[in-house]
């Protein structure tokens, strides 16, 4: 299987994904998507969708040998390519889904051996619901509505359930809805379509079998036999949290969602109602309410219904909510939520087909009490509530000290501080936890001590963090930081297996220190303002490090040993001082400077890296010092402004160097001992080359040496050494 070369990833891919263990992982986390397999060192034709911090997930892998395939990531598409077939992975902007959709596209270059394409699947906490043709009863209840006046039966069916939703699968959480889960819907697997290179299209058959762990797509054989190749087969995953069938226009009855009812605990309270709907007329706000389920169906009304507010114009599809409410639930009682249209209007409910998910009231009018069930139906309407749970950790006043100690299986921990936390300590062992922190004021001290299997940790600081320390061992977490104000000190100490660390700062980071050993993390930095001091000390296996600086970096120091990292730098403002020190291992450095670089120093030993430099503004001083190893230094076509000083100091094994300067180079010095230097210098402007000690080979590309010197002035000084001049394609 191919390995991903970070340097071959397009800028769009780098903006959308992080590279972790030869797998591309989206930076967007609500519908986190992995392309590849994080558990494998090779790249496989696989996609994994993770919902609710990986509480539920789904993975899909094409069952076919791609061990000899090549990897390509151009523009926004990720590709695996072999002689007879390709697979393409890419996201699509899609108005039907809040977060767009994702394509796992199979490209056939010739008639395949079989018209059935099988994918192995694995899932956690998910159920799959087939969206069959709407029933005759559903058709008949819509035929008399004014919304479908003049429609044929087929047009009504396709208006309610579009062709790409027909025979598709709606995927829901196996047991949870409401609050962050909304309807409980995780995503949607659309009905696949195939098309050839002439634009001819055909619908394919989709089958998901959780028992056998196989998803299959069957393309009509007659289409494949007559198609113009290549042919594209595109299973599509819609990142949607609501139903995709409808609207189901309601003119009178109340409908409840009973398949995901909730048994309340003491202190639980409904705080807001939601619906994903169409409206028909100006006065159309539906009424939302809750019922207990003493009889197994919706029964007694909890409280007077509340209307959804702030609705837009007629026939606008969207997610709408009520004003804040406070409806206390009785401990031990089972509840469901319901909705009814407003007087003198209609409501177009969006829904998916889930067996026995809905309950229809046999009583007309608002807030029927009792509900008076007229029978279950298979439509799961897109309605839900927010409610507070008595077990939430919600700190709304200033705590002097908060300590959480968990063992074996650790919980999902949600901590919301509206005031200062003087001291916060979490100690976790063996089990796995998800920890979310939201600080709206100062945190004086936060310490996390984690062992064996550590959690996913999310930090959101709106004000200063005085000190934050993470001590992690064995298996460490994914750690996400989002600081909106100054961070005084951030220290990470990591051992054995270290985490993926994502740090986003919109204000000054006074001091940031990362110390890791053995296996170091993937580290992504996004600084919107000055970083005063940053030190990274890495050993044994070092990380992939991505830097994106939108403002000045005062000092940045990287020290790595044994195996050094792949590092990507993108500076849009001045870098005052950048120092890289690496030993033993090999690193690839890619620099993209949009503004001035005051000082850049690279010190490399044994095996030195490949270095790619792209300067769009002046470079005041650039120094490369290497020993023993052999770097390749490339500046091809990318130095667009003056380079004030460029010095290369090389010993024993010297590099191949390719320079392409589009503007003046004031001073270029190559200092080498023992070995020869090969320098490719297609100079366009004045270059002063000074080579004091070594044998030097000067190569001019594409044109003769004489023609080059007719176009510009060059000063070549060779005081002590033999000079060899060679010419490409010249005389």
C-alpha cells in the first residue's frame, strides 16, 4: 500500500485535513472523517465517519487489492490510482445537508469483471433504516392537498421522497437523541448513481447488511456493457442531522416521536424545542409539546405547548426553535415529544422512515390531553428538545478547587466554568474519557494526569489561562486547544505514545513548551497573533508539525533527535527568529513566507533534510548548516523578491542545490569542504557567487553560458579553487 508524502498534498488538502499515521483526518470535527485507516501504517481505500466525539462511527472499505496503487492528492481530491481502477475521496458543498456531503467515488477504466462492488463495513452505536418507496396510504393522504394540485402520482412520490433518497439508508444513533444528538441522526447514505464519460447516468442498487458487515452497490450490467469509459460510481454520504423525506403537510393532528423516548431523572428539565420544517403561510408557527408515556404510547400532556419563533418567509426549509422554557420532568417517567400545526396554517414536517417511530393523535386541536393515540406510523419527524440533566457537571460560580478522580471506565465529562477556577485536577486511569472544558473567565491552574488510555480533551478558553499542565503516559489523547486570550504558560509532557495536539490561538502565547519522547505527536499550530516564545523538544520519533502564523513570531525553536519531523511553515507576517536543530533522523522542511523573514537558521547533522523554500518577500538572512548527511535544497521558481543574504555551509557530503531567483540576490555564499558542489543557477538578475575553497561545478540550464552573460552581469570569484563551467543545451 502507498505511503502519503506530505509534500505532495495540495494546499486545499492541507487546509481540510491533518495527516495522522498515514491517514488524512478532517479538521472539521462535527462530522469527523478519516480517509485511510488510523490503525494501519499503510494507506487503504477506506473512509471512517465519527459522530459525537467518536461515540458512534461507521467505516467503509472497498474490498479490492490496492497494494500496488499510487497516491495522489491534487486540488481537493484524494486519489488511489491503479491500472484498471481508481478511488477518489472528496467533500461536496450540498444545500440539502448542513455540513455538505462526502464522496467515495470508484472510477472504472474498463469493463469490470463483476457489476457488484462490495465494501466491508463496521459501525458502533448506529442503526441503518432503508428508505423504501412511500406507501399507498402516504400517497393518498397527500393527493388531496393543495400543495400537490396537478401532480401525477409519480410526481407526488418524488416530491416527498426524491430519487436519491428513494432506496437509500438513514443512519441514526442506536439509543440517543435530543440535546447535542438532535434527532439522533448521524448521517445519510444516498442511493448511488453511475455515469460514464458521455454523461449517461443510471441509478444503482444499494444494500447494507450489518450482520455480514457488507455494503454492496450493484451497477446494471447493460449500462457497463454500453458505457464510454471511464465510468464513475459514487456512493455519497450526506452529513445531515434531519430527515430527507417530505414535507409531510399537517393540517390538524398532533404527532409524537415515540421510538426514542426518554426516562427522566430527578431534576431534569426541558429548556427548548426544535423542529426542521417547511412553513406554508405567514401565520404557520407549529406548537411543540411533551407527553408522558404511561400506556406505552403518548398519553398525558406535560405542559401547555410552545410555539416555534423567528420563522422566515413562506416555504423556507430550516431548523427553528422555541423561546427558552423550563418544563420540569418527573423522575422515573418516560417522555416523548410532539408537534402540531398552528391554527389556519399548515406545517411541512421533514422525516425519515423508521419502523413504528411515530404516534398520531386521534383528537384534533391544540394540545390534546390525553393524547388519544390513533395508531403508530413509520415516520420519524425531525423534532427534538434540549434538556438539562441532573448529572451534568456545570460550574456556574467560582470554585476554589475541583477534583475529579475516575478509574477503569471513565465518563464523558463536560465542564462549563462561568467564573474563575482556582485549581482543577483530573486523575484518570485505565478507562477512556472525553473531557470538554469551556472557560469564560480565568483559570489559575489546570492539571491533568492521565494513564494507560487517556481521553479526547477539548479546551475552549475565552480568557487568560495562568498555567496549564498535561502529563500523559502510555496512550495519550487527542488534545484540542482554542485560546481567545493570552495563555501565560502551557506545558505538555508526553511519553511513549503521544497525542495529536491542535492549538489555535487568537491572542499572544507568552510561553508554549512541548516535551515529548519515544513516539511524538502530530502537532498543528494556528496562531493569529504574536507568539513570544515557543520551544519544541522531541526525541526518538518526532511528529509532523504544521505551522500557520498570521502575525509575527518573535522566537521559535525546534530541537529534535534521532528521527526528525516533517514540518510545514506558512508565515503571512514577519518571523523574527526561527531556529531548527535536528540530528540523526531525516526531516522534510517546507517554508512558505508571504512577508519578510528576519532570520532563519537551520542546523542539521548526519542525515539532513529536503528543504523547500518559497519567499514572496525579502529574506534578510538565511543560513543552512549541514554535516555528514546530504540535503536537497530547492528554491525552484519561488523566490519572487530580493534575498539579502543566503549562506550555505556544508561538510563532507554536499548537496545538490537548485536556485531560481526572479529578483536580485545580493549575496549567495556556498562554503564547502572535501566534496564538490553541484549548483544549478538559472540566474535572471545579478548574482554574486563566492566560493573560497572547493571545486565548484556551475551549470546554466536551457541556454548557453555566453547567452546568459549577454543578459545580465555576473561576478564569479574563485580565489583558490579549480573552476569547472558546464552548459546545458548550449555551446
